[in-house]
């Protein structure tokens, strides 16, 4: 099908002309095309849920937890099946790209419960960077959150500035501790406070702006 496309009243004659439906008026044969409203939500993902829109094996997926959301939203990065906590979802591709782009390093904070109690030296290693299969990690912020000697386990609060696959689990494995529970509690300045497990809420305009600003100001840390 062909049609006369205009952007802001100007005919488009060049292939690859860029237009943003959020700000430009785009018409095809004189009729404006409707752009979907941009939405941004934060879900407190339970464990045992896949970060994807559909699962061929019929397991629970994050969209099952977004009743009433008609727009097709995509996760901003991933959380493992067994990881719980803060997951952002949006239909704004530019926002998602900016926040997950490897050049930007929006900090993400997790509570990691591990088998055994890591020594201070182990945690120092995580702070400095550890060697994983896919290279050294950037320095992380790490502190004890809770130590349970009876259960022989510890919960560590860790903030990383990257988003590699299973990164937190692999970092703890590198210092000899298996992660038994992992929960993301912060994404940039945004916290999970007050949002019950399995529930979502819309982000405010201010929160969206804050995340965009954080992504733009965070620069690649030199290795
Ligand atoms: N690190 C992990 O190991 N898993 C996640 O889901 C997120 C960060």
C-alpha cells in the first residue's frame, strides 16, 4: 500500500526521514496517524516469573501482573526467573534503550542472600571488581545488610552499574558464595518502597524525567 506521507505538513520524499510521533504531526493521505500513549510502570516482580511478554512453556510472565494495561509494554532490561523486585516496563523504546545502553550506567541495587557469610576481603573484591567469563566487573558498592549465624547465611546489599546476564549471582559465585535469594530494590533513584509483591504502579512524570536525567549523566566508567 502506498500513501502520501507528510511530517508537520511537509511531504516526505526521502527514504529514512526521521519523525517522532510524540512530537511531530504525521499524516498519511492527509489523515493523522495516532501514536500510542507512552506509559511507564514499575512492577514488584515475584520470583518464578519470566521477564517476557509470552512463554511458550506456559509459565507465568510479567504481563500477567499488569491487569488493565492495554498498551504493549516491554521490560527495561531483565530479571532472572528466580529474581524478584523492581522491574520497569514501558512502550517507549527510546527510554528503554537509554536506560539499558551499555554506555550508561544507571546504578541498580539488590539484596542478595547467600549461603555462608562472606569475609570482608570477599566483599572488597566485589567492590574493586571481579573477573567473570565476560571480563572484569566495574566497582560495586557492597555492604552487609543482615548476617544470620544460625542459618549460616548473609544478606548483602550490592549496587552495580552494569546489567550483564546473571551478573550478581555470578559475582557472588566468583567469591565462593551461592545466591539463594535475589531481590532488586532500587533502579537509579527509584525505590520499591510501598509496592507489594506482584503489584505495579505507574511512574510519575517526574520519576520518568529523573531516570532519563540519571541515564544521560551517567558515563562509562573506565576500566
Ligand atoms: N543479577 C542477577 O544475577 N540476576 C538478575 O536477575 C539481576 C541481576
